[in-house]
C-alpha cells in the first residue's frame, strides 16, 4: 500500500530465498525441485516497503504454497502419511519403550532389618532433621566471617563570598574497617561449633526415637495378622459346626436355640475377622508412611512375631545409656554452647575499634592543600550500655542448660529401669503361656468339640470352650507383642540394640 492508500501491484522477481526454514518446507513437500531449491521464484513488493513487511509477505506466500502442495498431491491418504511422519521423528522418540503405569501395585518383601534400613534411607522426618545439620553448618560459616569494610564518599564546599562548588569544593573518599576486640569472633565460632555438634546429636536422637516407632509399627502389622489368622480359624471351625448342626436341626436332633447360638458365634468371629483386617491395614499404612512408600505398594513382612529370650544386665545398660544416649549428648553440648554464649556476652562489654583512611581532593581555591590524606579511628565510649542485660540472660541460659541436663539424666535412668522391669514381667507372662497353658486351651477346645459331635457335651460347653481358647490364644499373642515392644523400649532407653 502506498502513501495515498492504494494497493500496489506485485510482480515476479527472481531472487534468493533467504528464509532457510521456509525453503526446507517447500522442498520437503515436493513443491520445489533440487534445482529450484536455491533460487526459487518468489514475489516481492514493487515499491520500497520495509524489510519486515517483505518478510511477512514471504512467510504468508510460503505457508500458502506448502498447503497448496499438500492438497494437490494425488492418492495421499492418512495411512500413507503416517509412515512419513513416523520417519521424520527423532530416533530417540522412535526407540522409546512403552510407558509403564505407575499406579499398578507392587510388592515389597521386608524383614525387620530391611525395614529399618529402608527407614534410614527414605524417612522424610529424618531428612527434615538432617537439614538442621546443614543449617547449623551455615551458621558456623557465618560466625567465622569478618565485618565488611565501609566505603564513604562526601563533598564539602563554600557558597559565600563568591565561592562555588567548582572553585572551592572538596571531595573526600574514605574506607573504614571494624575490628572486633576481646575475642568476640573466637567465642562466636566456638558457640556455632557446639551448635553444629548439637544438630548432629539431635539427628542421632531422632533416629533412636523413630527406630522404635518403625519396629513397633512392623510388629503391630504382625500382631494384626496373627489376630486375623486366629479369628479366621475360629470362624471356619464354627462355620463347619453350623453346617453340620443345620442338617441336624432339620432332622430334629437339636433345638433351634442351639442353632441360633452357633450362628451368633459365627457372626461374632466374622466381626473379629473384619476388625483384624482393619487393624492390619491401619498398621500397614503407618509403616508405609514411615518408610516413605506409596499406598499402592503391598507390604509382605517376613520377620515373624516369635519369642526370643532376652536377659540383659540392667546395671550395665544404665551406665551405657548415661554415656552414649544422643539426647544426653545434646544437653551437654547445649550446656557448652550456653557457656560460650556467656563468654561472648561478657566480651561485648568491651567496645570495638573502627579504623579508617581516605583521600581528599579540593578545588583550585580551597582553604587547604589540594590533596590531603585522611586517617581516623573511632571507639564507642561504654558509659551506659556495657551489655549488662545480655550478660544476665546468658547466665540464666547457662543455669537452665545445667538444670535441663540433670533432669535428662534422671529421666534416662528412670526410663531404663522402667523398661527393664516391664521386659522382665512380660517375659514371665509369655513363658507362662508357653509352659503349657496355650496348648491346654487348644486341646480343650478340640476335646469338647469331639464330645459335642458324639453327644457328650452341650452347645454351651462348646461355646464356653471356644471362648476360653480364643481368649487364651489372643492373650498370648498380645503378651508376645508386648514383650517384643518392651525389648524395643529398652533399646530406645539405652540408645543401642540389645543382643542378649
């Protein structure tokens, strides 16, 4: 379009087509031959339009030519185009394997030791606590840094008696450096070092506490599995009895009330099965969270809920706990850090020194020499603020740390003693069940069931024997779980694994 608003005509011009991407598109469609590829006949605007306008016109004509060439090719169907499109794809995309649905459930078989090892690698709470170590190391780096120097640039001039900035001005450049006195930097580094060690001890204490949680969750799953197996065994037993007695009732051998009692007992065992399944799923969910596993992962636990006798020496365990437990080390390191903070607070009584140097340049009619060297030193006068409040706070913090340490020592000794007593009592209970009570309960139910089938026992005798057998077996399973849990509690109280 020219200046008068009229559209100018286009004429063919033999020129080089410089848009490489457009030439490639034209040649790829067969619209241009090899000989025409480098010198294609294109259109240009006759009048001297801007270069951007010509480029837009060339782009538009090129796109139209590509579409026209594709539409005019005969016999080209979607099936014919698919191999060509597949051939133009990169080799990496062609060789890409089919995607795997990540939502499909997978199976993870874990022993107790494998579960603890996976927990140490994947638990998010441990990862969060470990970040505290890196943060403390960053504070340690900051504590060792020197103060930055201070650069100042100032001007001085007179504007009376006909003076101006150009004639009597002065420019002064000065650099000042603060020097910390009384060992403040050393005390700050000492405090930060204790802080980093405290963070590491906190991480170890988190491992101690959560390791008990992992072991407890692991055996809670096994406890629910044992309860489920017991409930299913009793349900299946009484389902067979119900089937037989239904036939006997139809023949008139037993009363209807006996049949109803058996049916109610089957329903009761079925409810126990459902409750055990729910408990097992809840325990598995807790274990998956601790191990950082998705809900689609099916957990198969291979370490059974079995009895193993532990008889440790409580006096030796008490000494080991006081020496090696991570939370005690945390309290001791915190006490040392508070003492370093107190020394730092006392050092703040003494003022720091600021030393500076610079150079001054004056105008041609300045009052002094045109070039001057500036040297100065500044010291705050500690007349009022000598960090009295900071010293008092630091002294109180030291006393708090000492009291907290004594409290932790008493708590650790108490935890070891209580855990040991609970272990001994639960061990006696498990051994009492294993001495013959458990087998007597099982055999009693079998004897009464056979007697009932022969008519030598009533349905009330059978239900009572079943109830007693179930209570004894379930109590044994819970006593065994409680015993193992007390073992883990004693390990957590001591701070290390118990092997004997």
